[in-house]
C-alpha cells in the first residue's frame, strides 16, 4: 500500500478528516466500534486477521493485494432507513468499478441483493455496515468495505463464488487509485442517500437477480427455499414469488444464484 501517495491525494481532496492505517489489524470495523473516531475517518489495513463478513462469517483477503477499509459517516436517518447506507455504498462502489473498467467488455459488474458487488457473476466486493448509536437521530455508520482487488486465489469453500478484479481482467490493479475514486464518488453523490426513490431506482437497474429463479436463505428462522425473484422495492426489500404463487417481502437473508 503506497500510503504516502494515498494520504497526499486524499488530503488534497479535503473529504476525509483522518486516515488511520494499520499494517495488520483484527478488523477495521471492530476497531471503529471500539474507538471514538471523528466523522469522515477512514480506517485502512493491509491485512485483517479476523475480517468480519455478513452473518458472522470470516471475510478473507490477501495481504497487500486487496482493499479492506472502514469509513465513519454520520447520517440523519431513521432506523427504518438505515439500510439506505448499504444500498448507497454498494451502488457507489459498483458505479466506481464500472467506470474504471468501462472500456473492458470482459468486466461485467452487477449488484446482488442486498449489498454484494458482482463481477462476471461472482462476488468481487462486500459491505458490512453497522450503526453505533441507534437512538440518536444523527446516526454513526461504520461502513466496512472489502474489495477483492489483486487476490489470485480463494479458499476452496468460496472459490466457485468469489473472484477478484485481477482474476477477471488479468491486469494488476492500482488499489490506491481505486480507493481514491471510490471516496471521491462517495462524497460527490452523497445527496442520493436522502432521495430513497432515486437511489433504489438506480440500484435496481443493475440488479443481477430480477426475473430469475434463485435459492434464498433466511438465517434467523432457518428458511431455505427456491423462489422467483420479482425485484427489490424502494424500502430495500427483496420480493420473492414462492412456489405456491404467493409474493413475499424479505428484509434480510442471502441469495444463491442458480446456474
Ligand atoms: C460481506 O460479507 O459481504 C461483507 C464483507 C465486509 C468486509 C469488510 S473488510 C473491511 C471491514 N472490516 C471487517 O471486518 N469487515 C469489513
């Protein structure tokens, strides 16, 4: 990680209040939760020893090859609007990647409900955002982002479902430049978060599952079903048509693509 270049460029943009870098840390999200950090702080590490994924899974990444970071951002959102931060972040990351690779038609990016960024049908980045002060109207969001940038291999468990920018493009990607573009876009389009209808309209345009038969897992009540994905509504809910023809909305869970 070329920290000097990154810090110099990001400081020039005057978007962040602080950049905290660790050569190695347990988890940037965990650090953000345990410490008092100002708004617009970026926490960055070359490797996490216990990166957290959704549903308490481990987030794998390769030292000095991938991006693992957390951004602290306060938003004036109600509890029932908190999911917008995830949708906004995944949309911005998707948009940034699509723009960078706009001239490479082998790099097909899409979004998978709720917050995965997919590349050629495999997961290339994930988001785990947590809220630290639910009761306050101005909520502190701990937005954790993992991007598979230059990883060349994945564990057997996720190998068929995960990929990296390098694996698909065969080009070594400059992670610092990618991060700078993402941060710039994140602040540039930030008003989108207050326009739920517009944000969700943009998001669903590139959703990979709409109109497809999918596998759906809901962990809190051990539900695992095959269903037809009708779409994602403006509240971020996934609408599924079940085998009995009934349409149902889900606010959390995981989609498996049937190939
Ligand atoms: C997912 O399961 O899709 C979410 C993955 C989020 C991983 C990132 S990496 C940086 C930040 N710190 C963590 O421990 N997790 C998030």
